[in-house]
């Protein structure tokens, strides 16, 4: 198995959230880093390369041209921002 290079990050959490994260890590037998990575992925955080590949697959499956796909994406973003 090929492993990807790993970056390091230092974050500051309030004590309650830090304690909850440590407890979840112990309960699940997983590292805190693994839990954070999974959470980021579930929130849709992706590299530009991954995001572009996802858009291309979706566009292809939907049978949209690039211009049509961009229009749909812009409308979705606009609606999401208005909903806030």
C-alpha cells in the first residue's frame, strides 16, 4: 500500500471539545488525526484535484456540457449563500 505524504497542523480547541475528541478517539480505537480527517472529508473538504475529478464524473454522468455544469454549480452556490 502506498502512503501519502502527511502535513502537520496545530489547532486550538476549547477544553470540552478537546476532551470529547479524545474520548471518541479512545472509544473508537482510532487516532485523533484520523477522526479529524474523516470529519473534514464528510464536510466536503477536498483537494482541488479531487474536487475537479468529482465534478468531471458528475458532469459526464449527467450528460451536461462544461458550460451547463458551470451554470448549475453557480446557481447552487448562489442558492446556498442566500439560504444562510
